[in-house]
C-alpha cells in the first residue's frame, strides 16, 4: 500500500501479489491491486479484481468505503472513488433485488 501511495504502482502490485499468495481473500490487498491496475491503465485486470472483491465483500460500495475507511477521509479520497468507479465497483452497493437474489442462491432466505 505504501508503494502505491508513493506512485510506485508496479512495486505495489508485486508486493500485493505476494500478500495474496498468503491470503487470497484479503480485501485490502485486492483494493490496492485495483488502484494500481487502474493507475497503470490496466482496466480489464482492475475490473476482474473488482469482481473478486465483490465476491469477498458483496456489500462493498464506494460510498461505504469513503464513509468508513480511514483513507476515505484523506486528501486522495475523490481520486480513489474515481478509480473504484472506473474499475466497475458500485457507488452505493447492491440493490435490494440483488440482495434477495444472493440470499436465494445461498439458501439464506
């Protein structure tokens, strides 16, 4: 994450990939990889990672991230929102119908 904050996106990806080998469901690492890939112009890869993030955190939304994550209140929060949106992450989270469909699929209904 520090490498990404410093603008070293290739290095950030290298360390994030090492981190994912240890824990393939680490959401913070996946967010770092999304940011780095968008900044490097690798939008298809960022979108693939965004889909993976939504599988791990189905309720993720850019709005919730900005409201609850410490970096969501930092000076680069607007840029992060743009990056996450470019990667295809939802601004406001899943709709009620998506929640119901998801609950049906997992048998929680």
